[in-house]
C-alpha cells in the first residue's frame, strides 16, 4: 500500500510517500486498533521533501498566517511532483492520500487538505484527515520498538501536555499548560533577547556558550502540587522580561548566552518537576509491570538536546524507559503524518471529503473516530 501524506499545519510545507506491506498476522478490529499492531519493518519511506518557511517569516519574528497559506499554495505542487519522482512511482499507484487536518493555522490547513482531497478525488482513492497531535504522539514509534501504553510529554509551539497513550484513538489527558506552550515561551524569550525566529533552536545555540547558573528562573512551587502535572510558563516568561528590562543594552549584550542557558535550564527543571508528578499519576492509572514503564517525549521542543538529557536522567531514576524521536521527527514533518495515516488505512478507517480542517482538535476527541 502506498500513501501520500501532506503536512501544512503551520510554517512547514512537507510531503512524504510511504509504502507498507500488509501483515496478515494482524487481527483487525475496526474499533480497537492497538499500537501493538505496528511492525516497523513493514514501512518504507519512499520519499520525503519539505520546504521550511522559516526564512520567509523571520522578518516578522514569528509566523505570518497569510504568508504561510500563500507559500503552502505555491510550494506543495512542486513538493508533490518531486516526491513522486524520487519515490519512482506513477501517481496512479497511490492507494490513499492523507493530510494534517488540525489543529493548526486554519488557512495553512485548508491549503494542505484541499491539495490532498483534490488528489484523492481525481485518483478516486480514499482520503484520511490526520490529527497533528496524534502524528506527534506516534512519531517515537517510527524508528523504535515502542509499544503502548506509554506516558507522553508533547511539547511543541502550540501545545504542552502530559498524555497517556493507551492505543490509537485513545488518549487520556493528565495535564496541560495553563498559559503558554513551551515552544511559544522559547519563541517569546528569544524575541526579548533579540534572537531570531524560531526561538527554540536560537536559544539552544546561544545557551551552549552561557552559564546556566547565572540566573535562577522560577520553578513550580511545591504548594502547587494540587495542580497535578498541569503546567504554567508565564512566570518564567515574566522573569525573563523583568530581567532584561533591568539591564542596560551593554549588560544585555554581555548576558544573552547566560540568560538563554539559565532560561533553558529553568524550562528543563520545570518539565522534570512536572514529569515526575505525571509519572506517579501514570503508574496509578496504568497497572503494568515495572519493565514496561515507557516515557516518551515528542514535538518541536523535544529536539532540544539539553531538555532531552534532563528528561532522560529523570526517566532513568524513575525506572522508565525513555523514547525520543530523532530530532528531525520531533519538529513538524510529513513522515509522522504518513505513518499515522498508515495505521488508520490498514484498519480501513478513512474520511469523506466533507471532513473540514479544524484549528482546534483535542486528541481526546479522537475517541469518536
Ligand atoms: O512541533 P513543532 O515543529 O510545531 C508545532 O506543532 O508547534 O514545534 C515548533 C516549536 C517552536 O516553538 C520552536 O521554537 C520549538 O518547537 N523548538 C525548540 C527547538 N526546536 C524547535 N525549542 C527548544 N529547543 C529546540 N531545539
Ligand atoms: Zn507540530
């Protein structure tokens, strides 16, 4: 089976063509797809191309939604053409077309889903609408032997959540941010420091030459324990704002790397603090053997080496196996969209062309699929 998948939820236009062989051993139950069904060696990525719009948006120090839609419109046709060439297949060999249908920027989603639906309609092949968060959630399975259930920390530009992944389509939210997402916080603090967009990679780079002990960013206080593993990053952001406001231009220039390193450390400490609580909650909810405790991080922020290391240390101490996707699979890409589409397609779950893209689409709503 060959699936062509499109990702266009924000500022990356991406196309992936994936091939998978159907494993007859899998018992198919349309209402109960278990992640344990996945056999990674069944999958072959025939091609994957991406046009990152980062440079186009940098002048605005953030994503300009109208420009993002315009660029998706311009770039996707070419990306589809070269993906087909590289995969060395004829367009009629495609068995199914998938696209990210939410959550994300509605204009960007409309462009990608319209391309996918048009292609599906012309080829008379099924269409699958993919939830972007689910694609991130399943991304650690692409190149590992990870099996559900697992505890997921999803940290991206728009979301920061602790989730129990029970099976495909069955996700339980344990906690989420009350305010900014972690990636958003990285982007805003980078802007304060005069670093380029996106802020995450810029701060990570600056932090390499900084002293993370120079400034002490606030950590979630113990008295907030009643908030479980819900998170808040506005305190860290305000701390960065007040810190930079107090400095002269010279002081700020001298301390950019130190603030970046201290901020990154503050975020890592906060995530570890909350992950520790989430691990307790997970253990209570899921009665499983100690050697099956899996902790997974995914989303753009999960590509941060410092945060990966800190969370790995915590997982090790807590007796959890840690799974982190390769860095290219953490940030937005069409491979994870194709992989997720394959799980649905192999269980004959497809969508009609009336399925409208949605700017908001919580994972928990997928139960209804
Ligand atoms: O998952 P993603 O590519 O897109 C969304 O679904 O939002 O995540 C993008 C976010 C941005 O806020 C970006 O600054 C952040 O992930 N990010 C990072 C790093 N790379 C990307 N944050 C921290 N460190 C990084 N290396
Ligand atoms: Zn994403």
